[in-house]
């Protein structure tokens, strides 16, 4: 997606250790117009697949998931990292390592909002090592639903997440990234065309 790629080139910052700062676009400030275009592009890419619901992770996954849900006309559910007192009843719980938080994070989804036998599209901000997406895939499986596809705003292909998803058995799973970063060595941000 050219507009996103141009913004990453202009505003993205390489913080080292594979961390890409795009806070002016997504992770702190949200460009609502760009986010709407990203949601429409995700909807276009997954238009041939039956989708009942979108699943994401708080907080940075919510905006692209919400815009995709709006474009597809489906509800959006987000995995919470802490359990509020309002989350009663059965809960799906997985853990995933967080590159930016420097440790494991919990991912909790109320079973009330992830019913069985649905086609679930996962939308998130990044695909790096694939561990967060695998945790979401396990939640979808625990709900007895079908993982229909994965869409991310940015894929850092040099971290091997796509290969990890395939190695975990998701060989034919449609995975779409709106921008792909191929290298972040020596302070660079190399974006695939």
C-alpha cells in the first residue's frame, strides 16, 4: 500500500533490535484517514473469504481491525492483556512474548464474544516473529472456530513470522501485509515495493 509505505519511509524510526517506531501513524497517534484506507484495503484483500468476526490484540491492533470490520460489516473482538472485573464467565487465555514490552503478555478473550463455528479474521499491527498471531490462532481453535486469514499493517519479514505460521500448520492460510520491511540492519528501514 503505497501511501502507508511512503509514511513509513518519511516518519518511521529504527530504534534498534528490530523495533520500528511508527507512533505518528498507528502506535500512539492514529491517522484516521490512513487507517480508513488501510481497513478498506484489508477488506478488499479478504473479500473472497467468508468472515464472521475479526480478532485482534489491544491496543495497536484495534484501529486497523475496527476499520477492517467497518469495511466488511462484521464485529471486532480484541484480546485484552489484563482481565477486568467485568469479564466474567469462560475466558480463552494464551500468552505471547512481547518484543516491545520485553516479556510475556497474557491475551484474554471472553468466550461470550468468540462463539464456535465462525470464520475468524485476525488483524494486527505487526507480523514479526509470529508468536502473537500463533497465540491468537490458538484462541480461535479453543473457540472451535476457523482461522480464515491474517492481515497485518506491517510485516517485518526478516524476523521469519510468516515461515513460523507455515511451520505451525497454517500452510494455506491467506496472510496479507500492507507494508513489508525486509531489513532493519545498521539503522536502516528497507521497505519492499
